[in-house]
C-alpha cells in the first residue's frame, strides 16, 4: 500500500508540473531623454536575459549580460512556433509607470501624459477582450519642472509546459504541410 501511494504522489507531482502554468516576467525601464534603457526576462526564478540599450553616436547598442542560445531551427518553423505559442499564453498582469514633462510648459506635459494614458488604455481594452483575468496598473505622473520622459513596465505571462509541447508539435505539423504542398 505504501508503494502505491508513493507512485501515486510521484505521478501526481509530474502531472502537476506538466499542466500547472508557470510565469514569465518581462521588465524594462527606458529613459527617452538620456536614450538609455534596461530590460530583464525571467522564467519563474531564473533570469534568462538582462541587458542594456544605449543610443550613442547615431547607433543603437544592445548589451546582453546573458547570451540566449541561437535559434537552430529555420525561420519558418520559428514563425509557426511563435504563432502557436501566442495562442496558448495568458497575460496576467501589465504594469506601466510613466513620468514625463517639459520644463516650464505644463500644457505640453499634460498633453504628453494624456496621450500615453490613452495609448495604455487602448492597449488594455484590446487585451481585456482576449484575456479575461488580466490586471492593469498604470501610474502616469507629469513633471512640470524638468525635461523628463521615462517609462517602466512589468508584464507577467503564464503558460504551461503542456502548452509549449502542443505548440511545438502543432508548428511541426503546419510546417510539414507547407513543405508537402
């Protein structure tokens, strides 16, 4: 009886890992006045990618602190896989923090912040039709005494391991159909 319970709990644990969704978190902060930005991509507690974006001398320099493995598949498979995985993700939370303004021009500062707020609300309206559990938090603050344009975001997406496996197989099948045509 003891062995049956142990096997049952191991089986239940494996099924839970496969079916239970895990979280992917994308965070970033961009200062548009100084032309610098930072980003981070985490899956559960693992930080996959962190980096810095700097606009200098007319060029955009991207400096990653962790290298992601190059895509060994062809681009058609990658496109199919991305399309399939996007059908199976669930966006849980989007947080947007924006601070912007122009020195001694409160009207322009208000216009900038109002425009950003309407863009964020439009995106939220679109996403709330597709994802029912999504939570949006926005904090848009005008600054009236300095030139400032900063945006910080935090996006949390959940997906299960079984959804990733199904996406891979589905992309494989669609690619085979296109090759056989």
